[in-house]
C-alpha cells in the first residue's frame, strides 16, 4: 500500500517544548486511513515510551545507544537516572520537562561531548499514535545538573529543544518484537537502518547525524512564500513503518529496507509508488523563510534504495547504470529553486540519491526510469567488446552505444568511514566529508 503522509511540523502554542508535533499529524492521517480501510492491526505496540531493555518486560524496548564523536570511534552509552555535572549549567537550559533518564557515559565531558550544552541523550521511542503500528523515534538532548534528568532547551527560547551536535553520530538499537520493516523515513543526514531477526524477534539499528530543521508556528507557514519559521533546531527523528500489517507500507517484492529523509517536517512522507507510471514520489516541506524573516530556508532529500528494490521498481538489472537509467527531478513553487544539486551513487547494496540546496516551502521529488535508457544496452556493449564486431542486424542505437566517450579528467574513488557509515567519494581530487576518515 502506498500512501502520502502530511506532517505539521509547527510549534504548538503555549507548550513547553514543541519538538513532537509530528505525532499529531501522524494521528490525523492514521484516522483517515482507518476510516478508509477499517483494517485490524497485526502488530500491537506497547503504550507510552519504551523502556530500556534491561528493565523492560515487553518485546519492544531500547536495547542500546552509542555515539560516534569526531574521533571516529564509537562510544557505548549506559542508561542512567541520576544527575551529573558533565555539562555547564544554564538556568534556561535546565528548565525543560523531566525525563525518566538518559543514555550517557562517565567520559562524556572528556570526549568533548558536553560542549554542545547537554550531558546525555534520551531516546523517546513509542507508537506514533493509537491508530497505526508505526514507531516514532526521537533523540532528545538532556541536562541533569539540577538533580533530575531534564530535557535541554534552547538558552534563548526554553519552548524549544537545544540543538543536537551535528558532528556526533547517534546509533540506536531497538528491539522490535514481530515488526518487519516496510519503509523508514525521517529527519537526519547520513542515515542508515539495519535489521536482523533472532528467534523471531526483530532488532533494528538506526544510525545517523542530526540536521537543521526549520520548525513552523502553524501549518499556514508551510505553504506560500511568506511563511516564517519559529526557530531552527538540529534534530534526529525517525518513523518506522511495518510491512506485515494492513496499516503498513508494502510494495510486493521489495526488501523493506528503503529509507527516505529530509529536513522538511511539514509534509514529510512515506514514498508514494505508482506501479502504473513507475514513478517514485516523495514530499517534504518547511517554512520558506528563516526566523529572521529574510533568509530562505534550504532543504535536502536523501533516498537509499536497495539494489534489489530498484529491480522491482524499474526492472533495473545493472545498478551501475543507475546514474543514466534514472531521472531525478524536483519541482518547487514558482519563486523556488529551478535547479538543485543532485547526485546518484551506488555501493555494494544500495543506490543512493541525494538532492540538496533547493528552496522551501513545497518541493516534491520524483524518481523515474529514463525513457531513453534501454535495459540491454550495457549487456550489448559487453558482448560486442568481447566478441568483436556486432552481428548483422544490430540496431543503430546499439551501434551508437559503441562510440567511445568523450575524453575527461581521470577520477579517483576513495572510501570514507564514520562508524558503520561508509561513503565513497569520486572526483579528480576526492576529499572525505567532515567527520569521515579515509579508509
């Protein structure tokens, strides 16, 4: 089942910390789905936020959390309910809501992790709402110098959470009962999602970096060219949608490992797959203007498509052809970006499509098969190169494929690592992104 999810990322007025408005929108769309389908859920999630697995009795819990600072070495965190003095106290920051505990380490300060103004991370994993078996995961910064663990708020505005450190990778392992992933979407950069099943119980590991998100005051600010963001926050949030439930996301034959992400919360959605047109669409939105009312907010999309799924979607049998076989386009409002930076890369298991630097508020990403691409062109070229001239009757298009490409500067591919995340960079003089180390 393909569905589009419209999220209201606005800050809710008169609330202490407006960081989970996504849940309200998930509830609204779930009610709509229930009204249409009247389906009975096959997955039953526990009520409330999940406990850490060491003290949980349910099959759904937070198993472990780790961080990867700029040193590149993963640091396992421990669950704690006690206060600490690792971070510098700030009256505005410690005014947040009370939390049951945090994931932290005794070496938090010595690793330089306290510089961002928080001393640990609380993982709020829970059912997105009472209507659909979707799991919402939010990494929240904590500060506990006042004697209790609290949510760290922005020093200048205690209505909003403090920024998570963009340079620190967060890795979250969840125990997921009989949950089988159908698709994952969320807010973050360099995100990877892995799952494994042991004795019938699913474990999922979500890893990635926080990203700057423009939050809206209301849904009105998510459309048009005059919407102004209430604030900008670096967040790391994920929504996991099952495939083994009538209210999940299922495209027959796919792996369930598809991931899509952005920094636009207003219309952040599951992908919409049209089996008739073979188009894959994805939307997200945010206020056009930053809190200063002048700067235009910029956005990005990232789609991680397993190679096996690309074969199901488009019949793409040679993943190395992805760059020429797929057409990536983005549409925005009349005054928005006409051209955005885009790239298509392939690793051992996935096709990674990235589009960045487009203008908010209302971009839509479309991925489709290039109508001029022929599936057997690569095989034809290979056969001709190994067997000599093409046999009589070879089409003109196949003959054209034999022409030598235009000369260009020699490129080099290097492998860059950050924890479990692997990124290949191809360029004339390749350089690893910030936070990555060359393998």
